[in-house]
């Protein structure tokens, strides 16, 4: 059931109504004491009480901004839950929150609620109820938090407590802010934790580091003007980088962890509006924001009961993280922060405008990416990044708004590991490995270079470069043992196969697939590796439940081997495939050239 199916999502009134429509299915699962929400039996790595608190708190990210300038008819229920959840004598008490507790995450929404809507969440409470709420929230000041964006949760809680004149720890708030600022890398870029060349850059930069900074600058900026100005200036700078991650239809590049938060991708643009910033024209900002929310709410992301599901473009728990409970997806409600602005604000007065003119190739060294914008396909060539949140989310060669990416399935063997846009290696031909940790990475202009040493005595250097509408890859494998390899192109939706409406072409080192929703191909360069079209394991791709992956395979004996590929995909099933590229030897290595001699990639130097 799609709870917003009848909502065109065009006007401010439409988006206000959408908040209530999204919350209504969840409200059917609220506990008798209104403090907990348990929509289904699946869980996360943390205790059930924290997951049930998520269901109470996360909708507040949308309800609180709605409540600033709009109407919401269930404030009494939220107050009852807030009172009971913070009362140690009540059976629905949320309990203590020690070091690294998930409960600190959910405290942040309550803190923002105190700051923006005290008339709903603070003023109606009795003195005793307020005291218990303050005591429960202040646990975040006594606990150790992960050294990352979580420090902003302490900031949000103390900003809220300070705004209502309640007990708080402003000194520790400033210490947390100082630490958060140490994660800044320059030119608008943060990492979610101590900054280093190997720290991953993902959506926690826009929807956490910048978003919370903008909330702080807006709510507490008068008390801390210099820091507030830094947060604003950094976000304005970053906006001109982040716009490249979005396609014209509203989709954003799927990359990294926590993708089940879906239209939280729009929260950065909403945060800019909330802070009164328009580094891009207001119509462009509104268009980026609205198209992303609208695209998401037009996808099959809901359960039969109308709940936001765990998954990405459709429900699939296979792509989730261990901290994704059934309530986790409601963090997406952060996208609705522009609702805190009055109807006459320039954001709401502006007509949606399309994307500005953007380069077909945009190098973002801070993110380790080259963003490639073809006429009908937005994808990012990407340097592998170290992460503990799923190697497929950080170490593929390319990430696409059109084709998503796949995670590993449960079955071993060739073709079963989510090897789209990846090179996988195996010692036995059965258990395959993709990069988990890289020895070195480097950007050489628009070429991405990485070194991977999966086993002792085995080294792979890879070079990846754009060749729009394709991209090319070159690999050097140096090994003292036999290595089985599998290299995939983009995963393609296989809808249409039940009617025979598809084409597979394999041979001469090329694998190509055409289905109603597009084409995908990979061609071997430097040798004619055996080619096939692999059926992906169901429900492992973020965009489509059933996919195929054009794939090259080869087994290499011990020695020094060079091999490469040309890769293309797009939504036009009849697009021409011209994989006429070749590898040539140079004095210092190997290069990839077109048939007419244009140099696309030069593998003269590996990463240092």
C-alpha cells in the first residue's frame, strides 16, 4: 500500500500532507503507552527497546518541522509517549543509555523538537515530567559516544535543553563541536570520523555532518556566531560539489551504507533552505529537493501496510546493515525540514528549476570519484574505500543511478557474489573475494588507481578511467599461485525474460545483454577472456529484484598478467555497443586506446 499514492507532491501543502500520510501507517503499531513502536518482528544488533524507541523518535524529524508552521493532530500522543518513555516507573520506560547506546541517536530528534516546538513537547509537561525528561536526556552527557557524527547527537540534545532553560552541559557540547570540526578536510568536505586519506566519504557527509551543522547554525548561531558562519560557508561550498551526485529525474547515486534511509538524500538541500542559504538559485535547490523526494515516494518502497520498508528501491533486507531495525527507514523524514519555513519563504515561492549545466566529467578527489554524466546515465567511477559496513558498498569500480549495485548473496560459486562493476578473485574457483582493504589508492587526473593484495604473493593494480558513454579498466595481476578471476559490468533489470524479450550476446571476449529496460555490456581488452551473462541472485541488487550481469572470466597461472575491459550500460536497449578499444604496450607499461589512437588510459605508474 502506497500511503502517498494520491499526493502529487508539488506544493507546500502537498508535502505537509505527506508527513501525516507517511506517519499514519506507523501509528497503528504504537504501544498502549505511546512510547514504543514495533511494526514487525525483525530486529537489529541493539536491544528491542532501542529499536522501538526509533519508531517513536524518528518520525519527529518530519513532524517537528511540520509543527513549526503547520498542523499535526497527534501531539498529545507524542507527549504521552515522551512522558512514559522517560519515567522509570512506567513499563514502557526507555531505560538507561550507557556508552555507545543506540538510544543516544534517537535523543537527537527529541532535542530538536524541544528547540523548534517547545509548545508541543515541553510547555504542556508538568514540572515532574520535565525533570524526568531532562534527567533521561542528560545521560548523553555522561556517556562515551562513537568518534563520528554521533557527537552531533549530544549537540542537538543540549541545544534543545538549553533552548527551554533546562539543565545541560554546554562545555561538553562545545568540546563535541570542536572534535566534529576536526573531521573537516577542506573545500566543503568532511569525513565521518577522524579525517585521513583513507576515511570513507559517503552520504553521512551531507545528511549528517552538514545537516546537523546547519541546524546548529540556525538554532544556536546567535550564541556561537563564528562557528555558525563556518558551518554555513562549508555547506555552501559543498553544495556545488554535491549537485553532481543527482540526476535530472531526482535520483541520487547509490553509494555507501545506510541507503535504506532513502530520501534522506534530499535532507542536505532542505537543510540549506532551513538555514536560509542559496549557493544555487532557490529554484534549483527546491528542484533538487522536491524531485528526490518525489522520485522516492513513487517507488515500491512500502510494505503491504504502508510502512517504509528496509531496502532501497524495493523491500530487501539483504542490503541492510546490522543496525537497521524495522523503524530505521524513518530517518528519511529529515528531508521535510523545509516545512519549518513559512509559505512566503523564497524556497517555497520559487518554481522548481532543472539542474544547472554540469560537466560530463567531474573529478572529486576528496570523495575518490569521477562523476560521469552521459545523456541518459549518471554514474560515478570510484576508488575503493575501507569500510566495515559492506565492501560492495564502497569498493566497486562504478556506482550508477540507473542500475544500482549488487551485494553478495548467500550462495558460493562463480556469479553468486554480486560481482557487478567489480573484479573478484578466487584461489579455488568457488569462493571469490572482492577488495576489503586496499594497500594504496591514487587519482591521476581522471584515472583512478588502486592496489589490492588479497593474499600473500598476490597483487592486483587497477586503473579505471571514463570513456563516455563507456568506461575502461586495466588490471595488472602479479601472483605466485593460480588465480581464478571474474569481472562484471553493470547489473541489468531482467524484466521481460518471461516473454523472451531479451538478447544475450557472448563471444570474442564480449558479453552483452539487452532487455526492455536497457542494455549492459563488457568487452575484454588485451585478451579474449571467456564471456557470459550471469543471472544475479534474487534481491541482491539495490534497484531490481532480478538482474543479469555481463561477465568475463579467466584463470591465470602464476606470473605477471595484464588484462582490461571496456564497460557500457544505459536505459536504451538499442544503444550501439562499440567496444573497439585496445591495449597497447608503452615504454613504461600498458595503455588503452580507441581504434583511431585516442589515449583513454595510461597505466605507466601504479599507486604509491
